[in-house]
C-alpha cells in the first residue's frame, strides 16, 4: 500500500506542478469565458498554491519533516480540482470534467491513505 500511495503522490505532484506552472505562465492563452470571472491575480495565486501543495505531497514525507502535511496537501488539491470542475461545468460540457474529477478522487484516496491506512 505504501508503494501505491507514493506512486500516486509522485504522479499527482507532477500533474499539479505542470498544471500550476502552465496556468501561471500561459494565463493569456487559456483565458476564456470561465477565466474572465476571476482576476488574473486570483488565477496566479491559485497556480502558485497548486505548485506549492503539489510539492507538499512529496517533500514532507520524503524528508520526514512534518509528514502530517502530506494529507493536508492532498485534501487541498482535491478541493482545488473539484472547484475547478464546478467552474468548468458552468461554461463547458461533461468531457472536460474528467480531467479534474479523476485527480480529485486520487488526491482524496492519498489523503485517506495517509491519514488512516498508511500514515507516514
């Protein structure tokens, strides 16, 4: 179970780091109907937090410093993905929702796994 959780943590961290960096650096390219509702500063803040919490999936457990932050980071990323899905669903169709729902479910599993099943 520990290997599965670490694998998911690494993959989810990569997923969120890439997504956060893309949002941070390409805001003007991804600007659309749903991106116009929030100011650019909010999108940049969300992107930076996404990268920081993605690092929080790996660094605390790997360094054995404050490992209880790992499930908190996973919860934040799950909520962030679900809120993104809600925002996306208001302006688009269903197919794009899977890009947020699946990582949210996996983040929730990592949080549950690190809180209950296999704490660090």
